[in-house]
C-alpha cells in the first residue's frame, strides 16, 4: 500500500515543478541547495516499508541547469528508494519500471526547485549494530559532488498476519459496523505468551481462542497495523492477562526503564503520535474467567476497550483493569455492555464520544481520572445507562450498578457526567454511587437542568463529599499529563480505600484521606 502512495506522488510532483523541454541547460556546478542536510526517516519495522519523506532541491542560480546524475550511494543494493520530480529513474531490471536508485541528466530551471520523495524497506539483519540503516543521495560526481544523508532506525518484530476468517462465534459477536467479515489470525498455543524481547506487529485481528489465555509480560510493545480492521479479540471462554508494571522514572519523570505494556498503531512518525482512530479495537467477550489488565497504555484506537456480553448468557464478561491509560480514541475509551468491571488508578482522555460507557452490568472504579478534552461540544467523560438497543433497533430495559469513589470526572464541556435510562424505566434499575469525586457538571441552559432534582442531586448539592466543577489543576491535560499541581482542589479530599494502596506511579497513599484521582500530588 505504501508503495502505491509513493508512486502516487507522481502527479503531484508534475504539478508542482516545471516540465518545459525547450530550454538550453548548462551542467550544474555543485551549488545546489537543499531543504535538509540530513533526512531522518522515523523508526520502521523490519521488512515493512516506511512512510514517504520529502526533500526539496533548489537551483538558486540564474541559469537553467542539468544535473548529470542523482543516485543513492549504495547503488542498486540500497534499501532506500527515491522518486525525482515525478520520475522513477533508470530501469536496471529491464521490467519497464524505474528502480528509484539512479537518475541521469535531471533538468532544473533557474530559480526553480524539484522534489525528491524517499522511502525505505530494510531487514533488521541489514542494519548496523545500533539498528540504524544509512545511505546518501549523491548529486553530480567528482569535484562538484554534493550529498544529503539518509538515516532510518530499524526495529525487528514478531509479525502476526491474518490467515483465515475469524473463528465462528467471534465475528458474529463483534456488533461493530464494518467488522462483520474481518480476516484474522487465531493464536496458536506457541503464540499465547508475548514477551518484551521483540515488539509484536498485528495485521488484521488476532484472536485468543476458546479455552486459552494470552499472557503479556511487562515491557511488551504491541503495534496494530494502521487500519481500522486491526485489533485484538478475546473469545467468550478465553482470557487475557496483561502483567505490566510501573515504569522506572527519575525525579523529572523521564522513563529510565519501560515496564508498562503498550498498545498503539504502527505509524511511528511524530505526526501520527497522537492521531485517533488509526486501528480498530481491543475486544473482550470472555465471561468464564477473570481477565486482568495492569499498567497498559493504549492509544490512537477507534475504540480502546470494547467489552460485551452475549445477551443470551447469564455470565457477564469480567475484567479487572488497573493502572491503565487510554488516550486519543476516535469513539470511546472503554465501551462496555452488560459487563462486570472493577478498576483503580485508570486514566482516560480525549475520546470522540465518551471516555467510558457503563451500559448495564456492574462497575466499580476507585481513584480514576476520567477526562475528555475532545474538541466537540457533545462528548462526555462518563456515561452510565440502564438499557441497550437490540438487533431491531429497539431499546430494551436492563439494570446497571455503577460505583465511583475518589474519581475525577472532568473535561472541556460543561457536562462531563451523564446518567441515562429509558423514560419508562423505574429509577431502581439505574443504581449509582459517586463518593468523594470531583465532577464537572454545569447543566444551566441544557435539557439536564430539569433532572437535577433527581438523578444529579448528589452533585448539585455536593453530597457524599463530592466536589462540583472545580478545576482539578492538571499539569497538562492536552499532553495527557494528569499529575496534580500544588493548588489542586483534589489534594487530600478523597477517602482512603485499602483496595487502592498506591497511585498509578506506585507511590504509597496514606490513610485516612488521600488525593482524588489516579495521581498523588508530589512536590
């Protein structure tokens, strides 16, 4: 696919540069100028093509020139490929297509420029000892020769490719538009223990089969191919154990040793570092055993965690999720239907519709930070509801029991918590408790103002130790930094709970009070 993108620049290059052929030129004299003296391609995985990078070449002189040659220093063996001004170069293989290695007599008008597009595909065994691969683009020859360095970092990986339709019973349960017929790979017995030795790159959906457990060690890095049809699925009688640990950091927060587990897309360029919706979802349907997630950082998905029961089953999917960070999801951070989830020290931010949805089932969260700085006016941080929509698009009543203690629920919009039930449902089917939470809730001017005497009375009157709408004073929420500043109203306002004795950085909490949210305030 990236090769196609590379050569699609042909038309763009032609439209941006001169194509005159009726002018006389003189040989270039080593006075070319470049937009960069060195082109760094961001980390690529072994055997996987990089993204396309751009170099601009300028002729500042008053003469039309001809560059006798533009070529890669390592010649035909180079793992880089270039396109020059819409041209693919000499046809060394005589297959009718240029090889992107050598270009001769490239003409460039006075005061004009041309574009060079650059890609690389490298095996880890071909990189240097420090895992870099280097080459140069050479312009001219002899005394007039000029050069631009090319550098890329190459990382070896375990690749998991789709090789069959997903197992019967999985794809029918996905329930996400567009994912009914996805291809995937059912993990074999030898693929059920992931370690930190090499990253894992997943194409399509990797599925943990019935009766099996996927174990993921501390420090493991998992990358999903940048495609909404990629992700991880835990089948109804399977389970997962993510055994991440707190990173070792210095006093300034710099990571000395990474021990958390990470899930993200395989586009590693800085421009894609915080781009939502690059891959699909982490889906859990398991209802026969506990699933455990500890110290996972998940980002840039469409849906972070998608947890759903089989509505015909009496067993709810069970998940313990602790010390986990979920960022930059196009739709939801956690989307749960008829599930049993408990967790502490979790952080969610920047999700297109809601940070976490607790729809029916049982939910219990302690010392979590649910923030939503998405740029629209409709998203919330927390949504709790007591019904679901069936296959005929008809709402069906259910029950929910959701409890939040020492949690921060905040974000850009005036309302960051929404409690929802069918109009005909009794309030007894929507059971909730918010205890010593800081919640942003300013319903004035909205339809929720009429409900504040019932559903939201606990926050409007600041009952049960809840704090209404005070700024929690995060370090930098736009960069997903939710450490508390010294003047935060969340400091010392929570009630210590023995089930959460440490914060997300593994710092000891004190009794009888503690700070609200996932982070303890530190000097």
